[in-house]
């Protein structure tokens, strides 16, 4: 990884979401950022102003002298900037036309259109952040709930980076020790170093194990816990949905180009983000025919990490209930006996005769005992993990995959020592583990991979 500031050309992009808005920001980064901005700005000589200051003026087309917009321009000289390069941000009036015109002016005056994620990539290339932090920038942008944003922020501060560096250092120390022994074979310390290598491999392995344990939670926090609410018509699904979406802010994402069926709705219940699956079917309750039925539930259940199965506790179990109980039995599920205010024909004991799944007796209508829903979810998915807010967490598949690979190499080290393999061969596995861990932080990540990773970013970041 380049720790030295590398000089790149100057890039420009619109950094705020495309569309109507109060203000938009067009951002420049690179050697000529200030010079280029100065060419299109009237109000002050930006090349003379102090760093980290903001200035009022107008954006003009230097050729036609036409005034394009009124703007506030921030000038930030490297290295104390996001990319470590000189950065200029033009705050202009929102709206596609004006913002685009300003961008075009900058491009005409020497800037190049930024690639997706290129600002973050530069921050990485210039050594300001590591890959785990770069990934957290992406997570922050995409965060669907407060909790997932909080965890991403934590990662941005370098929590995972610190831990990985420490593990790598442990391996490096051991490798260095082993090099000494290979170079001076007259010191016959093979036994000792073999055991030492094994010991370190075990220690590091254990710590990796711990990090991997957070990966499931990290995935949930990042993507939301995919949750299907199922039950036969009239048991209270849409009432539950209303409860969840009313009390907490629901974020509804309508993915362009797909039908309403794949509408994704996010809610958070006691800070656990739930991604509700197929709520479209539940919303359409006015239409009795369209009510979510067994067939449709089956589809939702397939994709779910968690199934909330509702039964009307005030009535006998119907055949449809039994069918639902049966086909969700291999899923992590919580059985909700609703309508307790109307009396109970189905008891907890009856359900517990057929399954170990936790049972909650509630009246959604009367908002009774709904807190225990969050408690059960916590028990099911987060038991054994302490206060997750400040915990270092593995938040994506890339990181988890590499941790597994590193653990595998360490396992080879242990087997190698146990079977008295020559230590310079064992050393190769140790080095592999060290390299693999380095890929997590980007310290030994191939260039193509880095390019690929950053291309997943959105434009202007
Ligand atoms: P869905 O078809 O599963 O979505 O069920 P709904 O949420 O539309 O509920 C069906 C009916 O049951 C509605 O009239 C709700 O007001 C009512 N309902 C829901 N929960 C309760 C409850 O806890 N107690 C009582 N008495 N009625 C409820």
C-alpha cells in the first residue's frame, strides 16, 4: 500500500444525490483542484485563501462570462482532507441542470470525471484509511438503520484494522524469529521454534475464531435480519406490521425495475434492524382474495433468516396453521399467539409439544407483551455477544472469507509442526496466513481487487 502521497490527476463529481434538493455539492480533488475551481469562481482569489475556509461568490463560465450559479466554495488543502489531496467543494443550488453545468465547467477547465468510489480509493491509496475503513464508508452510505450506521462508523475509526494489525504483528515476530534460526542452523532451536510457531498459530487462530463469530451479527447489522411474517388470513400480520412500522421509523426501498412484490421494508426493533420480506402481500389486506396465503408465505419463508409465525390464539389450530407450522419448522422462528385478549384456545404448552421454537402470547391490538419479541430475537441471534455497539465486527463476506482462509493456513501450521515437517515449510503457511490477513486491510491486496472493490461505490464518493 502506498503510504507516500501519490500525485494523481484532478477529479470532479457531484457528491450529493442526483435530484431536487436544497443544495448540491460538486467536489474536486487533486493537485489542480484549487486552480481549476478558481478559473470558474468569481468573488475571491481561491489560490490566496487560507486552507479549510469557505467563500461566497459566483460560478461563471470563463469563456462566455455567463453567471451559472451563486455558490459557497470550501477550500481544503491536503493532507488534512478526505483524500489527503487538495479538495474543493462547491456548494451550489440544488437541481440537476445547474449542478451538471458546474460539473461540465470543471471538466472543461482541466478536471476529469471521477470514477465511482475514486475519492475513497484515493484516501486508501494515500494511506489515510485501510480497506476495512473504505468498506465502512460504503456501509455508512448504504446503512439502512441507525444501528448499522453506528457499526460502520465504528469500523471507520479503525477497530477491525487495529485487531488485524496486531494479529499480523504476532505472526511477523514469529516469522522473524524463525528466519534467524534458518540463517544460523548451528543454533539448533528447531524444537523450541516449532512449538513457538504452533503456539502463536493457535493463539491467532483463536482470535480469528472470535472475530468470525461476529460475522453473522455483522451481516445482520449490515443487511438487516431477513424476516418473514407469516400466518393465515386474519391472524394479525398487518397489525403486527403496522406496530413495527409505526413505532419505529420504517425505511421503504422500492428497487427500481422490480415489481411491488419485492418491496423491501426496514424496521428496527430495539436497535435490531429487520428487513421485512414480502410485506407487499401483507399490505394488500383490503383485498380479501389477495391476502397472504400459504403459497405466498412459502416463498417469503425460503429467503428468511427469521420467521415470525402468527397464530390466532383465541381459536383452535386450523389445518392451515398446522401446515404453516410444519413448513417453517426448520427455520429460526418465533411463534406468536395473537389475540390473547379474546381468550386462549391454543396454549404455550400445546405448541411446545410440537416444537422448541419460542412462543410469545400477545395481543397486538392491546400492545400487550410485544417487548418480548425483541428479547427473543436478541436471544436467538445475539446471545454470547456483549455490547455490540463498541465491538469490533466483521461486516462483510470478503472479510469473513479471508479470515477463514487465514485460519486454514494456521491450521496447516499446527498440523505441520505436529507431524515434524521442516520448519521452513511450516513457515510458508505462516506467511500465507500473514498475507491473507493483509488482504483484509489492503496491505497485501492485489491491484485488480482494489479496483474491483472501489468500483462498487457510488459516484461522487
Ligand atoms: P392479517 O390478515 O393476518 O394481516 O390480519 P390483520 O392484521 O388484518 O387482522 C385481522 C383482524 O384482527 C383485524 O380486524 C384486526 O384488528 C384484528 N386483530 C389483530 N390483532 C388483534 C388482537 O390482538 N386482538 C384482537 N381482538 N383483534 C386483533
